[in-house]
């Protein structure tokens, strides 16, 4: 057997160690279920693994704030990155259960392209979605009078027809901003939400709502069956209905813009790799690929350079649509009052009492 000199042995050890270290770099991501989870896997995970050599373990399920909270408090964090709403993320961050995003680890030029609402201390936005007023185009054809605001939706005399809205049992989602807009509150004066005023406005429309839907699938079924003429719903679901042969008209005016964020649970073991993944998933081309697969709107505006114009025009972050909407204030929903409850929890309780009356 040929003997190696000490220097050669050391070099072999260094190379072997580096290879082993590279092979052990991993990341565990809760990506969301359904189309979202598939989009994260195809648009972000697969090309990220190919570029970096980092192995990504994907959990294709909806991340729950309670789940993240339990793991962080128990010290048994087995997740490095999750997709959460702004309200849930902000609440967890205030409890010191999320790692702050270290923007020094992410390309500054890339992050400069994102709006301030997409660059939070606790997370970076993955995509935009929105709640909009959707109209059955067969009942409100082009060129004919149609509702163009939430005040119009509340005007049952001028615009008769069956109506649906999302219920408010989650607290952080529901028809609260819409009720205030219908009552004349300007967009820039929505927050903090005047809850009493919102429910007084909801009292007026309540008798005319055929269904307070809970899931987006219910929204689609109600419109696809012709069971409703207009209603509050997710923009992507209305686009999907049109693509499936049920033409819908989306009213972008007063669109309520939300979305989800990449967050890193406190105690995550692979924080550096998590930041690498966030940077990759924030680039224009992976964002565009995700949009084409899912129909969700990109957080990086430069992604529109790689998106077909016809698709771009039905996305809420498209410039012509975006300027007509407003962003949900997730921080307000996460604020904790003197009773120890968040605004979101308080709203959910108020809703459950109101809906049964």
C-alpha cells in the first residue's frame, strides 16, 4: 500500500470533511398544502437544491401558529422555515417565538425591490393574494351597470341579487374592512378598525347574505353553480373560475391585499440556510415560475418581466390593480389588549356571538 505524506493526508482529510459537511447541510420547510405547496416545491425547492446542494425536506401542510408556538416553547423545533400570514407571524414575533430576519444575509439590491410591507422584521413576503368583490359576469355583463365598490355591494336596492361573504370566525380574516368601507370610512383611516361601527354596518347587510363561506372551495362552488350573483372572495379563486369556463368580473377597487411570509421559528437549527432559501425564493425568475404554477401574485415586482401579460393583468400586485387596493394591517390584528387577547381573538369572539343572533 502506498504511504501518503503528512501533507497529503491532511489535504485528503480537509477535502473529505468539506464534502461531508456539504452533504449534511439541510433545511426543513413547511410549504403549505395544495397548489401552494406544489408551487413552493417546483418553483423554489427543486431549483434551490440544484443550485446550492442543500437538501430541503418539505412538509406539504398548512403551517399553524399554534404548532410553531408549541415547538418553540418546548425547545423541540424541527422546522427551519414556514409560511404564515402576517397576523400570525406578528403575534409570534411579539412573543419572541420567531427569529428576526437578518437582512444582512440577503442581497440588499434584491430586497430593495420589495415594498416595505413585504420586508418585515419577522418575515419576507412569499406572494400576494387578496379579497375582492367578484361578480358573475353573466348577471353583470360588460357595459351594464354593476357594483364597483363595497358601498354598492351594500346597496341592495340599486343592485339586487344574491350575495355571499367570507365569515369572520378566524378573526384575522373576515368582512370587517369591507363593512367599514361600505359605511364610508376612507381606506387610509381603516386602522385601527372601529369594531362597533363594523358590526353596525354588518347588521345592515346580514339579512341579504345567502352564505357566509369559510373555505375558498365553498366560494368557488357557490359561483360555479350560479347560486350567487356577487360576493367577497379570493381573487385567485375568481380567476380559476373564469379559466374553468365560468366568467367572473373582479372589482379591483378596494381590494384587500394580504399574503403570506417566510418566517424562521425561534430555535431553528439551520438559520443560515433558511436565509439562503428566502433569498433564492425572492428572486424575480423563481417568483415568476411560482406565479405561473399557482396564479398567486408575486411579491417581487420585477417578476412581471417574466410573466405573460394576460396573466399579469389578473394579479393583484400588477401595478394597475395594486394602486386600487390596500394592505391588510397584520400588526393591528396581532396587538394584545389589556385582557391578554389579540385583536384577532377578540374579533373572532365578537363574530361568533353576532352570527348566532
